[in-house]
C-alpha cells in the first residue's frame, strides 16, 4: 500500500502525491473540495473554473486554470484528457462542483480517458436522481416525505394558475437546464404569494427560452433555521455515515437563494434514515447531498431534492471532522491511505458570514451557541485556512465577509427574518 509517512510531531513527511483531484467549477464548493483533499492527502488540486477569481489566486493548495469554454463538452474532454497525460503516474480524479458540471462529466464518460477515476454513477442514474419530478416519485415509493407538488409545463403558454395553494415555491425540475438560460430577474428559486406574481415569473422564464417543467410547491412555513442539509456516501458496501447540518442562515441574493450560509452539525435520525433510503433506492454511488426542511404543520422533515455531488457548502463536513476524502479513497483508490484517518482537534462550524452579522439573525439558545463558537475560534470560513496563508487571499476573504453586510441588508433584513422565523 502507498502510505504517507507521519513524523513524531504529527506532521506528514514529504512524498510525491499519488492522487490528483481535478475539479470543474469556480465557487466556494470547488475550493472546499480542494481543501479537503489537501488536508487529507497533502495534494494540490487542479481547478477548472470558467473565469479567474481572487479566491483562487495565490493559493498554495490548488492551481486554477480558467477557461470560459470549460462547459462545452469538446473543450472539457480535451482539457481533462490532457491533464491525465500531464500527470502520468498519478491517479487523476474528476469532480464537478455544480450539477451541470456533473452532468457534463457523466455524459462524456466514454470520451474521457479510461485512466480517470470518476466518482459518479452512470448518466441514466444521475438524470433520474436529479430530476425533481422523478425524485419526488422515488420519495413517495420509498416512504420518505416530499412536499405536495404540482407541475407547470412551459412548453405551452402560461394559462390559469389560480388552482395552486398560495403562497408557493417554484423551481425548475432540471437545475442544469435552467442554468443554461439567462435573463434579467432570474432567480434560483422563486417565491410567489399570489397568482399574479407567479404568472409574471413564469412568463419571464418562458420568454427567455426555457421550455422545461417547473415544480410548484406549497411553501412550508418557517425561516432559514428550519432548513437542514444532509450528505452521505454510497459505495459497494452500502451507504456510509450520513452527516446532517442544521442551517441557521441561508443566502438570499437572487442567484444564490437557498444556499446555506451558516451550518451546525447535529444528529437527526429521521433525516439520516431518509437519506439512506433515497440513496439506496435511487441506485446512487458516490456522494449525494440532500436539501431538507422541518415542517411545523406536520412535525416532520420533508426532502426537496438530491444534488449529485458534494454540495456548495461541503466544507461543513471537513470543518466538523467528517472530511469526505477518506470515503472516496476507500471506494475508488484503496491503495492510498489518507493522513486524516480520524479527526483531531476542535470541531468547527461552517459560516461564510462574519459572526456579528450572524448574531443579528439568531435568537434563543442558538444565539448563545454561536456566540460561544465565535469566542472560542470555532466559527470558520471555508475560504480561509492556515495551510493557505497568502495575505492577498486573507484580504479577499475579509472583503468577501464584509460584503455580506450589504447583501443581507438589501435582500434579507433582520426584520424580515424575524417575521419568517
């Protein structure tokens, strides 16, 4: 076996990397995957974002190679196959940091080098699991609660919408298909209090060229603190440990609505069981990420969707001591034993926001818990690591955090949050 030697002081002896992660994407989630690999194996990832970004500049744990055309199949295949040739003797693993990148990878599996390790199931399984209609049908079949859902087909002109149970949430059945459409006012998830608002939103999407289906769901009451995020890994041995995070705050800008901003890991046995059922029932392999919400009307959790990858907020796993890399190594590269076989040190909570901003939105016992985490240095940002200590990156992270004050004041002021809680 290839084992990294560890010195008496607990640090790793230098050795050539045996695994080379290649990550399609350019967001916090992409950086977090690279960070997880660096902490577990001390390897440097190759990131393939569409545009340059300050969060990747001057990094010691990754090398970013931007290409605006990386989302085109032919370009992606050529670049990734070239990386296999570049890193001869290493195991190159290919990841997508967004749904559409995962779909691009599995769609082109036969054109990619057979030497690549691709930790995703086949294209049919990915399509079935990520289609929100098929996911809802699977949830019903497996006894996992799923919100009451209606379908709106935008291949036809928008007609009468008065039969929906307002207020509603509207989202495209295929995230990847909707991602390809751009227009002013586009949002990741739409909220509509009445028929007129929903009609306007759907007409705008249709006029922009979207011809897929929208899911219309009655809005489950409760604010951000009712949301949960669950991540599991499914391999040949079944579904491994499911890690569930309690979301305290989400992002509220139109393009990022619903992305977790603050996460605390907690046990939720019903969510863990539901995630296992869904992963097994859908024939999943690799990491899967689920969006879940607590419904006070039924006193139960409802599953919304499966994301076919480590989610954008996947650093919540690494921060709390559940680095996702060891599971990947056991399943796909068993000859490589990670340095990080068990957690050492203090478990930390995930936050992309400065603590004083978080505390404006938190009430009750969670206020004191977050305050304690902050005061003891256990509220951590995914983009900042002592292993990646560039002063320029530190300044970027500080500017990123300060900019959140402006975003939340505009899109989700504390008064609105108190009304929704």
